[in-house]
C-alpha cells in the first residue's frame, strides 16, 4: 500500500511539472516579445541618475545666481522690466547656459552607461524620434526667451523656460518612460503659476529644474535601475 501511495505521489508530481512547463514556456515567450516591442518603441536607456545629476547642477547654478553681489530685488526677484541688459544679467545668462550644457553632458554620460550595461544601442530610430520631439519645443522656447530678453521682460524668462521645457518633455514622453510625461506636466504647471507671481522667478526655476529633477530622477532610478541585474 505504501508503495502504491509513493508511486501515486511520483506520478502526480511528474504531471504537475509537465503542466507547469507546458504553460510557463508561452508566458516566457510573451514576456520576451513584450520586451522586444518595448525596446523598439520606447527609449528605455534613459537613466534616473541623469535627472538627479541635472537637478544637482541646477541647484548649484541657482545658488551661484542668488549669491551674486548687487541688488537682489532687481536682479533675482524678476521685477526688472525695461532696463538694460546689465553685467549681472549677462553673468546669469552665462550661468544658465553652463547649467544647460553640463546637465546635457551628464545626461548623455549616464544614459550611455546604462545602455552599454544593458547591451542596448544608444542611437537608433527611437532615440532619433525622442531627440526631435525634445528639440522642437526647446528651440521654440529658446527663441521666445531670446525675444523676452530683447524686450527686457526679464521677469517672464524663468517661467517661460519651465513651460517650454515641460512641453518638450510632454511631447517626447511617448517614446520613453511615463515619469517623463508627469515631470513635463509638473514643469508646465509650475511655469504657469510662476508667470503670475512676479518676484519669484528664480525660486520657481530652482524648484522646477532642481528639486523636481532630483525627485523624478530618484523615482526612475529606484523603479528601473536599482534592482536591475547587469547583463
């Protein structure tokens, strides 16, 4: 009797294993197909560390602009309108351009590193579409900000950069992670609020490009990279 019970357990376990293998293989194949489709349609090499680094660079640039010598009420609060482009404003513009360049370089470095670690191409059709989607609103925003600078409407420059940057993220989010879309919407809302609150341009700019970048970058890093096995 014991022998029959043992044989019954063996046969039951055998058929369970066959059943699991039979249905696990299609599931694994579906996962592989989904992964391939995701890689072909979305830019998944975007690193959360690039957002964190961009936020830190923005905070450093904002601190430099804030501690410039001179009349903070005139230069930093954003109420200047109609005056000349003084030396202080030229320094602030150079500071903002340096922040932009360093943020882009750090983003390229971290994203390239992630792509190589995962065995993915950095530049392909998806990347090209992503860059074009980012570049068009950014280029329009840069020209618009240059027009604001030309007309000495300095108090609108910081909110305008947030709005156009948010639009560029929203436009490009269909080619990458959903967090980018949420970040873009947050930047747009922040810029719109800042455009009505004259005198807080640098504060809104710091929060949008600094704090929000660090927050969403950390969120993406934890969700997509922290526990990801290296290939």
